[in-house]
C-alpha cells in the first residue's frame, strides 16, 4: 500500500506521465470519473429504494416482479424489483418524443441539461474520503477555497433549468411551475445561506474539508474522547434543522414540490416533456438529493467518520485497550467512503419518509415558513454563534458557553416581548374598530301580495 501511495504521490506531482498524459492530468481524470460514475449509477438504486420504502410505509407490495432470473434447472433468483428502474430507463429511452410545435426549441432542449448540471458540479467538492494518505489523492476532486459559497452558488443554478423549461414550453401551467420554483428558491436560499454561515463562522473556513476536520475536535471543547460533530452542538443542531428544511425545498421534494404539483399544474414545469428529456429531469432530482445528502453529512455529521469517537484519545484514556482503539481508527480510515455513503443513504431515507408522511403545503404556507420563521431564526442563530466565538476567545470555553446560553435567553425574551406587543396591538385595533351597522337591530322584509284581479278579468 505504501508503494501505491508513493506512485499516486508521484503522479500528482507530475514526476512521470501516465498513458501519454501528465500525471496530474491523469489523477484529475480519475477523480472526475469517481464523481460522475457513482451519481449516474446510484440513481436507479435510489429510485428503487424509494419505491420499496414507500410501499413498506404505506402497507403496499411495491416493485417485486421485474427481473426475476430463471436458471436452466428451473430455479428462480429474485431481484426484488431491482431491475425495475433499469427497465423504466430503457422504456423512456425508446419512447417516442412528442415535442410541441410552439416551444422555444433551443431553450427547450437546454433546460433539462441545466437541471442536471448542479449535481455533478457540487459532487466534485464533496470530501467523501479522508483527505490525507491514500484516500487523499481521490477526494475531493476539487478542494476549492470557497467551498460552501460554491455550494450555494451552484445549487441555485438548478432553478434556471426549471424556470427555462416552464418559459420555453409555451404552456401556462408550465410557466406557473417555473415561477413557483424561482420564488421558492429566493425564499429558502437565504435561510440556507445563513445556516451554513453559522458553521463557516464556527470553523473559520469555507472549505468542507476544514469543516470535517473541525468536527474531529473535542466535544464542546470539554470531552476529547468524543468528536464535536456540529449536529451535537446547540447552534449546529438549529443550523442543521434550518438547512435540512431549506434542502428539501431546494430539491423540490414533498412537501415542497409545488413547482410540479400534479393536482394544480398537471405536471408543472415538465408538463410538455417526454422521453429522455423527462428522464433527465427525473435523474436531476434524485442526483441532487444524493449530492445534497453528502453536503449535509460533511457539514453536520462528521463527514466520512462512521462513529463520533476520537480513537487516539480513547487509547490514551484506556491504555489496556489501546490496540483495539488503534484497530478501530485504521478501520474507520479505510472504510471512510462506506461511512460517507451510509450517511447519504440515511438522509435519502429521510427524504422518502417526508414524502410518505407530510401533505403538500399551500403556497402561502411555504412562503410564510421561509420568510417569517426560517430566516429570522437563522439570523438569530448567526448572532449567537458570533457572541459565543468572541466570548470563548476572551474568557475560555466555559465563558463562551455561558455567553452562548445568555444570548439564547436574551433573544428568547426579545422574541416573546415582540409577540406579546404584536398581540396587544391587534387587540387594540379590534377595540378601535368602527361598526357602521348595528347588528342587534334586524329589519324584516314584508312580502306584499299582488293586487287581486278585477271582476272583468283584467289585472290592475
């Protein structure tokens, strides 16, 4: 393994050529392939997992027939419907494409590609393995300095594909779906950005690799044997909840799937798409779920670490078991990609659970949640993190946590005072209301019979 690591190091430093190309170019190509292939190959598996999990939650059978393999001796091997997504892909590939005559053809063709592009651009920055030693040569494909800013910038481009699809379709339902996606993006991108800014402020860096390294420190600065995953800190937990809600809205998943609400907009922005263009939109949604699950795992759940333990500190604390802890440390290193994938599968299962549990929100509820709840909470959390950092630098760990909870109490008091003042103002407005009509007095209407007919048979 040391020889392999030395060869990879030499290739990365351009000490020799590989297949006629510079070593660094070859390694960059390998890293790109390791990003693209998992995203493309795992999408059918994600679709199958969603169907199976939904069927279990809703007490249905789900896909269980497709792909049964019969051997010559008559024995059958069941694949539990795993071939079904592949068959769907073949069906969509061979299906006749129906293109409306009045569409804007150039934009109509470009829109699906724009919807799929963000998943690949974001996947290149995911630290899905340890960034040192052997694995450090493969992940991330691009360890850019603006890490989280890149995530926010590229994720917002996904809405362009949806908006352009709605605009180019020359269909009012499609256009309405595209407009909904743009309004939804603005509402939730702000809260998502501020929630990630809290983590960047606590880390002191925008790189996701630095955020993973920051989570390897002692829990709350006090317990060195346990890692300080941001999910375990008060401000990190609140940021994770805000980011997760904004993440579901960003990927247009239920209960925030209003751009494609079938009971309101037929199929929303992709109403006029069929065949492979529809399949690209479909693939873009699941690829975005997979990649954003990786972002959440890296920023809040310790990245590639299977368990939140510092094995070196455990070996010092329990020297009689030091060999055991060192073995777990090495196992944690070599199984890093598997640990990252397990966390992504967990987050994907959460997406599916939401779809099976919550009904679609009304559009006014979606806007109110983004602007009136998530954004103010994220801003308050950002202020608290800043106070905690300054107090920690000035008064140590204990002083920092005292200042943290003091700021929480102060903001909570301010919030309840504002709510109380708002309630009193509404009550005062109701008391000052002017009643133009006295509701106690009811005026009745008396029906009058028409004049009786005269004896000559003529009416008066």
